């Protein structure tokens, strides 16, 4: 019987912890805190990558120049706002609206 009471108290405490954590996370997001790993490439590096890509440089060569993996360059350049990305994906309205908001 004592163990059942302790288990109930532990479950209640765990739910309180979850609520406080969620509230803190929402408050931080409203303040503009970005969660997760920081981006490997800066906006200047991504802009350089776009310029090199427009000049005909391969993605792997661009990644070598920027000192990152080619998948990293592709992923981070997809989240960046570049005018060519918005026009290249104009057939996909959801993607275009996402890219043109930037």
C-alpha cells in the first residue's frame, strides 16, 4: 500500500515536471530562442555557395570549398532564401510560399 502511494506521488510529480518544461519551452520559443544544433554554414557561406553554383561549380566542389559535407550544403541552402530557389520550385505552391516568405 505504501508503494502504491509513492508511485502515485511520483507519477504526479512527473506530470508537474512535464508541464513546467513545456511551459518553459513555449516561453523560450516566444522570445525567439532557436532550439537544436547551430547551423554549420553562415548566410555568407550559403550566398557564396549559390554564386559558385550559378557559375557552374559542382555541389561537391562547393562543399569542399566551404569545408562541409555536400549533404550539409544541400540541406542548409534549401532553408535559405535565394531567388533562384523560389523560381525553380514554382510548380510546388507550398514550397514556393514557404521560400518566398523569407
